[in-house]
C-alpha cells in the first residue's frame, strides 16, 4: 500500500497526536485503523517533518517509536535482547 497525502487518515492521526504523544498501538485504538495500514502514513508524516519521534517504548522485543508533534527526533536505542539462535 502506498500512502497518499490526500487520504483522510492523515488529519485523524494529526488530531490524535495533538492530545499527546502516542505509539502505533495507541493510534490504532483511537483512529480505528490497523497498525499495518497506519505505519506507512506515520513514516510519510515523519519523513515530511510533520511528526517527530519523541521517545522509544520498549518492554520486550523491538522498540516502538512514540510519535509527537513537537520536540526533537530521538535516535533508536540499542537492542536490549538478542535474537534466538544468534
């Protein structure tokens, strides 16, 4: 799926981020769009400079970016866990 700037999902994402930073899991619940479909739009908004990665959330597995409208982009943290068999 190729995201397009004129899609109605973009204003929904930006509206939800106005209330505070959120992960793709948080946005999935509020925007009611599957994570798989949200990720390309978040990437496009991040590349256009409309959203920034304000933090990274990691419990187990890979770190998830926390998107926001203001702040500086935070670099991805080092991996905490090694893959099995590596």
